[in-house]
């Protein structure tokens, strides 16, 4: 079974940036540069994430007393180019240590930081000085006292919580008295509902209202057929009456013929 772990992503307000002081006198350049880069990136903290500034500020003193191993002091050369033909500058390590000893540590640390905007922001937090004096004593003292301030704030918060807990029980009895009748009423209502649900429900009997429509339907079916037969029978006598009425009219016309014969007989005579 594969389990997915939620990645830790701190907020900017949760991050704390302290000040670290390192003395470079008698230390090897590479060893010191790795320690400085670790502090700048914040890899010495459990809240480290690679996409945020989780590191500290670093102050390096006595940069002119840095050491290198082997023949680097004689063979190491710093090169730079202005992107114009014939403008390559080469500076040996010994000359750089005499003129710009801070530059030696800055270049060594720069090569160990990310090559992006975040790496440039980290490099700005590096403060290198050739001697033992630096103007960041106030920041260093503030970072040293940060833990004491946080502990004092936590103690105050706990004391405030205890006082609030002591003040709360005084008002609690009144709240309980007001809520007691409501609780009793709710208990009675729940008991009534439970008894109603537990009682056996009687089976519903068929009512007369439901049977009446079935009887009406049974009576209506033969009644609908009988009037139609009666109407057909009623129509037949009407036809007979019409034929009976027409027959005397024909007889009347035949009765007129003897009168015509009498008139003819009179004329011939």
C-alpha cells in the first residue's frame, strides 16, 4: 500500500532569521565556505525548504587570516573578463589576500549557493570583514535574546490562560441553572419519541371510502350499455309512425281520381 506524505511548507511569518558569527582566523577556505553556505541556505534548521529564505545572516571576521592547503597559495588564480577582446584579468591568490581578503570568502561561498535569484538574495546576507570588528553587534545580541523573549511570551500566555480558567467557573453555575429546564424538557421529549416508536403500529383497515369507487364502477358499466339499446328501440317506432303517416296521404290522392273521371264523363255527354 502506497502512503502519500503531506509536504511541509512553512509560511513567511513562521520563519526566523538569526545572526551567526564565524571567525576565519586559521581556518581552511573550503571548510569555512561550506559552513557559511549551510547557514545561508538554512539547511541546519528543521524548517528548511529550498524555495524560501529560511537561512540566517552570517558575519565572518578576520578574513585576512584564512588559509588554503597544498600549493593553492601560489597556483590559485582568480580570473575575470569584461566581455571585450583582450580584457582578461588574472589575479593570483597572494595578491587578492593582500588587497581584498573579503573577496576570497565571497567567491568561495557564491560557488556553493543556488545559481538563481534566491541564491543572490542569500549572498546579500553574508557580511565579511578583514579584521575582528564589525557593526552588527546589535543584531547579534537581538538574535541571542530571541529565545528568552519567546519563553517569556509563552509564560505570559500560560498565566493569562490560567486566570481566564479561574474566572470562568464563577459564571458557570448560573449558566447551568438556566440550561437545566431545557435539558429536562429535551429528555422528556426524547422519551416520548422513543415510546411512540417502540409501540406496535396497528394495521390500517380498508375504509368504506376506498370500496365505494369500485362498486360505482361496476354499476356504471352495464348502465352505459342499456340506455343505448333503449334509444335504438325508441327510434324504430318513430320510423313506423312516419311510414304510417305517409300511407294515408297516398290514399287521399287515389280518392281524387274518381272525381276526375266524373268530370270527364260529364264532358263527353
